[in-house]
C-alpha cells in the first residue's frame, strides 16, 4: 500500500490563499453621493477578486456581483444629491463686504451642519436591525469611511468585532485622522481641509490654520464623539471606552489624494495616497447629441459643471445672467450641466445646457479645452488626470483648499463664488485657455499618472496586505500612543527647565559660600 501524499504549504501561501476569499465589511454612513463614488470601485474590485463583501451605505449597487451584499440606509436620511440650493450663499447682507468674517461664519456653519448630520444618522442607524444583524457576524477586515462620524467605531466595539479596520477618506484627511495613525499634523505646514492654505503659509495663515485645527478637533470631540457615545451606550445599555481613543485602533488609512495635486504632507506607512482610484477604466457612452456638438466645434469646447451636490439651476438670476454674458463672448462652445434642461439639452448661442453629462469621458475628449468647476476633489482629480486646466469656483468644505492646491500646482485659476463677476470670469477663462496654462495642465497630468501602480490597484494591494497580516504588522508610528504633552515634549521641556533652575540655585549657593570664605567682613570701628 502506497503511503499517503503529504503536501506541505508555507505559512505565506496559506495567508495568500486566505486573502483570496476574505470576509469584508464596509461601513459608509455619510449621505454624500460623491463620497460613495470614491469607494465603490474599490468595493467592486475586491468582490471581483473573490472576496465576500458586505456594504452598509445610502447607495446600494444596482448590479451587485454575486458575492456582494448591500445593507441599505436608504430612507433614514436625505441623500446629498443635487440638493444644495445656491440662495444660501446670498443671505449674508452687509457681512458680504467683509470677506474674512463672511468666510469664517460660513466655515463654522458648514462644520456645525456636518456635526449635526453625523449625530442624527448615528441615532438612526444604531436602531437598524439589518445593520446590527450584519455586525453579529465575523469579518477579516472592516473598511470604514473616516469623515464626520465615529459612530461605526462604537458599533464595532459593542458587537465585539476585532478585525483590523481600514479607514477611507474621500478628501484630504480631516484634522483628527493623522493622530490616529501617528502621523504629524503640525499646523505650521499641514493645512486644515476647510482652509485655502497650501503647505507654505505666512505667519498670519499659520495662526489661522492653528485656530481651525484646535477648533475642529474640539468640536468633533464634544459635538460628535461624545454625543454618539451617549447614544450608543443608551441604546445597548453598556459603557464603552472614549470615542476619542477608539479611532486609534485603525490599521490603515486610504486617502483620496496625491501629492502632485494636494501638496506634500507627512505620511507614515499606514497612510496611503490613492487619489484617483474612482477613475473607472470602463468608459460611459457620450450621448450622440453631445458628441455632435463637440465634433462640430471649430475652436474647442469649455466644460462647465458644479458637480453632484450643488443644484446649478438655483443660481440667482443676476449670477446666471453674468455667467451667460461671460460665456457668450467665447469663440469656444460651452457644455453646461444644468439640471432643468430638456432631455436633449437646450442650445442658446454657443452654450448647450444639459441635464446630465459623462464628466470624465468628456474631460478626456480632445475637443474639451478647459473645465469650469466648483473644486470638488472628484472633478479635480478627473481634470488633472485628463490634463485639462480649470477655473475653480469654490463654495464650501474642501473646495477652497482643492482650488488653492490646483492653483499652486499651476493648472487652475480660482474665483470664489462671492467674488464672481463678469470681468473676473472673463479673465479666469482666458487665463486657463492660454497655451501656457494648457501646457502646465498636461505636465501635471503626466506627473499625476507617474506611479508604481494605478491608484485602485494600490488600494486593493494594501487592503489585502492588512487582511494577510492583520494586527501583526503595525503601520502606525508610536506617536499615536503618546499623550499630547509627551508628543509636544512639554514634559521634557519642563524637566530641562526644572533642571536648569536647580543647577542655577546650587551654583548660586556654592558661589555665595566661596565668596564668603575669601571675602572677610570689615571690622566695626569702636567709638
């Protein structure tokens, strides 16, 4: 009888095989469609590679792969899709005359809204039976958006899920992300996402940047984390560690940035830039009437879109007329995403208004010469990938920062919405249509694409690496374990100061004794 054949497998091969069919949980509690558009290609790719993917979000897939399960948050909150009306930017009255005060008030209000949305959604999702049922299963890795909420970290703790967590950021990291992975967030050269600053800041800009970093961190802790923790503890009747510490359990953060566009900032192995991972290789069809409009243009076309959140049709009449007057002067044609258009578009002069457009496909078209946009990071990455110069009209959130970064990179001109006039738009469009700006855009695009692997493949590799090694291969620095005073070396500084004071006291004491030995007091005269 022949002996049985024993096949010996190395631990590495076992781990590689294990990673090929991992159980992945995705948690995305934000209502912004543009955020989900960043993450969706990664989730699909992981499912296509054979992983079992369960995703909880407001945007379930219409055609999910066989091994992809959706847990829908639909109906518990309004999604942010073409929902922002521009009249909200017209109600500042006399404050509009003081830009710094106006912008500060707007930033404070935007952050307050983000905090309110986070707590409201947390209050609803923790009562969702389908989500709690999914959280009672075992997973090999958890993918989670790290934006305006830590509610999902609390639920992971409640349900005892110990799988490694990968954070995903659809924008430049929020101010509390760096410390979770042990990366430097020094406000002297790391801009806060809501500012217009680049890494090179003046003294006053560093002062303002420091204020925003302190304010946003404190607001997030007390207006979001503490509120969400109270909701979860009340719901489940247990006490959990402080939310401010739960986020430090993240193993890796995938960030939708790339230094060619967003500027160079400190990174550690646990922060991986995957800017552009949403750029799908599968092209959407360009509608025939738009293709005809493009091909018949003698001098090229300017593309105009304010993205998926802002409803451009709500532009105040005077602003719309001003924009139309400026665009009508161009020898180029214009395609304008305008929600109230007819199905086949509305053509007026050189301007074609369309209800919907395949933005990335159009930006890659050789007839498109420039892009007018609001500065959302998805549109920005699409433009830089396609090598098209931009006029950026930022409104809120990360848009001012993205516009400033694109201008610093040399392929954009920024005109804030409040400063938008016919003359300013005329000048900006002519600047980006210049040969120099178009050449800069192509140069930046080449640098953007010059990587070891595609952004999506990079994201997949690092996700699977975390699955293979889990907590055994930490990617964070020891900085995340340090208290603030330890990280800032305040304890060391205090010890040095105390030592110097003690040494000075001892030296003074010794010196006084020596002087006393060698210098005799004069004798008193007798009277």
